[in-house]
């Protein structure tokens, strides 16, 4: 294992009382794999990343990266990790190339080596045409790529990605996935936090679901889906007014309570014998004169797993504050983390990258 953590605990004091961001969390990440941390807002995902990257200290518990104790030897840890946070930490007035060269110099690579590495990363992330333009003119996807490139200047053994594709359009998200897959193929270990369930499905060798600061489930995507078993029957109604009647019919043959889409026209339910249940449901829906756009079966998704384990669907729009002390605006959070790095020893740049 390249990452091993046991009993990580963190409690913050608020006006309403103590807030338990982490409550004895255990984590193990095999070398050369992608481990995804999945959980709702406030579950503790970002707190875990901040502890493992030496930004905050645990109240209790231990964490070791490649044999190095995170609390006792933080500077040594920073020399072997790369970090890309929720918000791109780049200088908008510098070009993409200049940003990467600056990071290389802060890592004491030397002028020639820093420029060489910067160009390698510009080419790797397909930013050659834009590399000499100021970052302030970059799109959101390009900024995320430059930020991720900055985390790779030293070829880190472990790469921490905290919500890496938040706010990206589908095309940019897929492009970034391809880059991450290439890095892992070359031997990099990745710890990924995400609320995009498809992202965990696409990238992760193993998934840890956390809620209320604890691990509540762990396994591969298929193993987690198998926990809720079987198939799901899904029907699309022509008239949302038929939703209640359709739910009653699906509940007769389902192995759980039906769920309904936001517009009331989509109803689905878990079943143990998919084909038989589907036939019976369609017959009853026809007898009730409920008109359908479509009907069929599908395997469980990670969204179904998330709903089953946490009691609600993943929030795909908000960022993960994780109750890390007093609430700050996104801009203030980014400035706070940048200032921590600016005041650190220059060899410790990984604290903010």
C-alpha cells in the first residue's frame, strides 16, 4: 500500500457545537491504482485530502504515504505528492508555459530543466497552441489542465485530485479523464474525490463511499452495485398525472420502494427477476390504461448505490465544504490555501499544487 491511514479524526468547534468532519476514517490505497472517495457534501472527502497533503493535522489517527508519516515528516511527504484542488491555482497574468516554469523553479529544478519540463507538460496536455497565451484567456477546461500539469512537474508518486472536473463541460471532462488514465498507466497512484458518479465509474479501480466522516462501503464499482442486486425496471410515462398509479403497480413486483424523477414522468424500482417483473408490470400498466413513452430494464448504477447507502442522491452541483472550520467563500478558500503555500518553504510547493 502506498497510502495507509487509520482512525483519522477531525473535529471543529462551531457556534452550534462540535462538528465531526472525520470520525475514525480508515483508508488504504494500493500502488499504481485509482481510489475514488465518493460522498455527499460535508461527508469528509476534502478533509481527508487536506490531511494527507499536510494542509491540516488530524486530531487523532495516523497516515503514511510511501512509508513516510504525514504528521511527523510533512516536508518529505510534499516532495513525493502532487495536488490539484477544486479551484485552479494558477497565475492568470502568466502564460501557461510561464506558470509551469515557475513551479519547476520553485522546486529547484534549475532554469533549463524547468523549461524542459514545462514544455513536456504543455505538449502532454495538448496546450501547445495556447501555451504562450496568458492564462486569463483560457477556458475552464484549459485552466484545469494547466493546474493538473502543475501538480505533475516533479512526477509525483501520488497525485491527489479533489473534484478535478467540477464545472467542466462534458467534452473537457472526458479529455481530462483520458489524461488521468495515461498517468495511471505510467505508474502514478491517484486518490480522487468526486461527486460525479460516472467519473468514479470510469476512472476508479476501487471506490470508498464515506458519509458523516466514516467509511460506509468500499469495493469495485461492480461490487458496490451488486450490493443492491438484480436489475431495475424503468418506465417513462406520457402523463405525469399517472405517476402515483404507476408507482403502486411497480411496487407490487419490486423489491423496494419505487423512485420518481423530478418531472414525475420517470418511475423505476429494483426487481429480483427482471424479465418476469417487467412483463407483469407492463400488463398491469396496460390494464390501468397508463400510456408509456418507453419501458425497460437496466443494471444498478452508482447513483442507485449512493441513494441506497446515504439515503439521498449525490448533489452534483455544489462543492464539498466538509465543515472545515468557519465557512469561507470559494475565492477566500482559494486565497487561504495559496497563502499557506506562499509562506511555506519553496521546496514545499506541493502544499498548494
